[in-house]
C-alpha cells in the first residue's frame, strides 16, 4: 500500500493523500445516510452504516486511505459516561468527572468489549476496500478525552480541567491513566479487526503550556504510541497533537508519522522533526473553497517537502460546506503535482 509505504518513509510514485473528516457532511451521500438515523450515537453504533460512511470518500475522491467512521468520545461513552449530541452545542456529558468516586464508576475493560460495533465496522470496511487502499484506525489522545470528560462539553477556556490540573493533579493523572489503559485495548482490537495504521488525535494539545502538556498530554500520547509499536510492529502510528508548533522540536516519541496542523509552518516542522519522522499535512482547510487557493497551498507544501517523507493532508478537518468537486480537485492535484517531485 502506498500509504503504509509512505508512513515508513519508503519511496512512493507520488505523495499519498487523504483528509481528516473526509467522511462527513460535505458529501451528499453521507448526509443521506446520516438522515436515516436520528441519533448520532446510534449512527456510530450501526456497524454497516459506519462502514458505508468510511467507504464513501474513497469512492467519491479516490483518496489513498480511508479512516474508520466513528467519534473519539465513544470510549468514555462505553466506559459508562452518558453522552448526547445537541444541535448547535456538540457533545455533552451530563455527569462530568469531578472526583475519584466518579472515576471509579467508569470501566475501561468494559468499554473495550462494548466497542465491538466499531471493530465490526472495520471488518466490513476492510473487506470492501481495494487492497491498495489503507484503512486507518484512530482514537482521541488521553488529554483530549479527559478534557471532555471533566468539562462535560467542548470549551474555549478549559477552566474546569485546568483548575483540576493545578489544584488536584493526582486526580487528573488518575483519569489519564484509566483512559490510557482503555485506549491501549481499543487500539489493539482495531488492529486485530484489520486497520493498517492508527492515528491518535490530541485536538486540545494547544490548550496547555509546554511543561503542562509534556506531563499531562504528550507523555500519555507517547505511551500509546509505544504500546502499538511494541505489540503491533507492522502497524504505523500517526500522532496529531494540534496547536503545538512553538515547541514541536521537544515532541520526540514512538510514532512513525507526525501530523502537522495548518498553524505550524511546514518548513519549521521539517527542520524540527523531518529527519526523524514522516510528516503529514498541512494545507489550510479553507483553501478548499477555491481551486487557485488549492493549487497555491499544495505547491507551497510540496516545495518544502519535495516528495520526501511526506503524506499530504489538510492541517485540520475538511469543512462541511466545501464543494465535493473542490475536494476531488485537491486530491487529483496533489497526486499529479507530487509525482514530479517523486521521480
């Protein structure tokens, strides 16, 4: 698979390309599929529909990798936290964790077992993918999941979880430990089900100062990476800590690929990490609104990477109102243009 080869830094005929959130609302076929189930949690738990959502962007765009459709919050959900999605608000945990007693009620091993619907979706998707297309499994990083579990919903200030970090760090470490242990089993089962690579999303990495992130965020993320590398040596690991461009040179770990967000200059990422890791990214997602902007963005990234140790992606997820034809233009333009650098 060209995607897996690229994850290991092997020569490829072009730079492989996929998009975060490529299975989603910008695709009319996804909107039709999603409309068949009123509740988003029920949609995630429907293995057939999750597999179909996974495959749709491969058919529509011919991306080099599919990523299994689900949500990072299914892990705390199946640990025992009641989760609902509210229009205009997003995910909500009505009983966030505020004490060790709250944490003790959550069951990590139970979550790994109850997530069998996701493993079934992986098996279905893998069996329906062409052999040359990779299937990516994923999870949220412990810090990002803990943030939702403590705050109860998305936040711009992180007040509750940061208060816990500085006033009761032992409790936060206990939450992170329990979540990390559950995620290890979750990734194990995804790999057994057939994914060819895994990506760990630390969406809220940039919410912390460097010292706090290294202790409460990156250390646990890297522990997950090390677990996969030790137990599944043939499966590449992608780390995507968003918003950490100011200190990426200090983020050396057990991953194969480092996902670069759009706020970090690709040149800076290459200078800091390019010698040790494959880089993934990092075109600004809103460039997809215009074909000339797409060309400029792709050319800029490729001129830095020159087809070496690189997987093309956006620097964050594709937005719901991007025209499908523009997304297709982006994929085709990356493939055509990068081939010149890979000769």
